[in-house]
């Protein structure tokens, strides 16, 4: 990816499309950063998501084949940090049924 291209990210927000026709979401249940070129910057940005009360923040440093999960935002930081590798499965703490197997994304 070229330096001028933004890294991909995904946000999961509660509500329907109609809820956001006139306004942008104020927070999210989950933000996933695919950190192709700057995992350190994404780690530093965790405090911004915690301040915005994003319930979970996942960083996928693709070249490392693992996922860093940050949970329980409070006072501008996340109280829990988990590292998932190998054949582990990540389950979102607040969205029932949202599961991601690392073997599915890192074959």
C-alpha cells in the first residue's frame, strides 16, 4: 500500500441505515483497523477510540497474523487488552454471535 493511501478500517454501529441519513454515528460497538503500514500509530490511536466510548477496538497487523483486542473503555483508555494468535477465536463481548476465527483470515 502506498504511503498516501489510508489503511482500511471497519466500524460496527448500532442502528439502521435510516438512523444515519442525516447524521454520522457518534460512536461504535466495534472498530477494526487493518494495520498494513503503521501498527504503532494504530496502537497510539486506541486512546481516541476509548475516549469516544467505542466498546471494542481491534487492530489487525496483517503481516504478524494476529489480532490485538482492546476492551472496556474508561477515562480515555482501554482497561483490557488481549492478543489472539494461531487458531484462536475472537468473540465480541457485547454483540452476541459475532465471532472471528483467526484461521479464517490468516489461512
